[in-house]
C-alpha cells in the first residue's frame, strides 16, 4: 500500500461511482450515467464534495483505464449499489435471478477500488459495493440468497426494499458508527459467502447473513449490504469523511 498524499486543505473530494442506464428528462431519452441523488446529497451533508464517476466504455484502454489518475485526485471513494456482479468474477455459473450484470461497470469499479486500496483512501461500499470489495479480495458470493436462507426478506421484489434488523460486531467501525443493533433498508438477493482476504464480519442479520464487513488496520474500508441513502442515514458517510487524513 502506498501512502495517499492529501490534497491542499479544503473540502474533501469524494468519488461516487455511477452506472449506465436508459434515462429520460424533459423531451430527451438517452443512455446516461445514473445515480440516485441521495448518494451525493449525503456526501455533501457529511462535509464532502461529491465527484460522480461513470464507467466509460469507449475510453482508450477500456473502462478500467485511468483509474489510478482519478483516485489520485480523490480523498475518499463510495462504491454505489446497483446490478449484480458477473458471477464469473468469483468462479460461479449464472443464476436465473441474476439482474443488471454489467462487465464494464465491474471492470471500472474494481480498478477504482484497487487504486483506492493501494493509496490508502477511505472506502465505503454500499450493497453491490460490499460485494465488489469481497470479490476483489478473493471472496465469493451467494448468487441468490433465498436459496440459502429460504425467504426473500432481504428483497421482497426486484427493486423493492425491506426493513432488516442487524446486529453489529463489537469493536468494528460499523458498530462505532451504528451502535449495537439497528433496522436498515435492504434490497439484495446476492450476499457474501466466503470472505475475501483480510475482511472481517461487522454485522449480521437474524438469519446469519453477512450484512457488513470491513478491513481492520485501515483508516476506513467498510462495506454494508444495506442502503443508508434510502433512509437519509448519514452516519456511515460521516464516518467515511471522518477518516480522511
């Protein structure tokens, strides 16, 4: 790990990943870089200046090109939620319930994550972002969590959210930010299976599913399976900005 050189004093610059999606505004319909506004508004409310990071499919060198230069300009990174990771990335076959797989997004975000970890930046992964962190570190995912737990309580329908009770692990950064237990907004049908190298569990739900994990010994590398932006919960974003050197 190299040491990240902090920018000149000022508002911390926080990169937030986005994704391709058809979108409409006014009379226009176009392919666009999409991100719910709640993500960047929470970054701003926590004291950061958000910089939206699209996966550029046509970039010379591919969607992963230039990640190191982008990260060199940042003080922290947020990996946003979204579609499923490509199961081939963790050695599994596809699943009929797979949704929103975008290999270009996978490549772009993994390159950003690798550069952020190399430079010691604080990182917050949300839902898919936690799963990307786990896979990047050599872990695996459950392609469809209901096959393991026997219910769809973590995502009642595609695009839907559910309230899930989680218990945090004492001594973790997640526990410091969230307290001993909480009810969080979840929308995931994939989940962590084998943990990636160095990761420790930071929270679980009542059915035993891993709902948060983190890298100890780092300023702040945390992933949560829930969506704090859906309930305007600033606590993890405050913790992320608090870890900026």
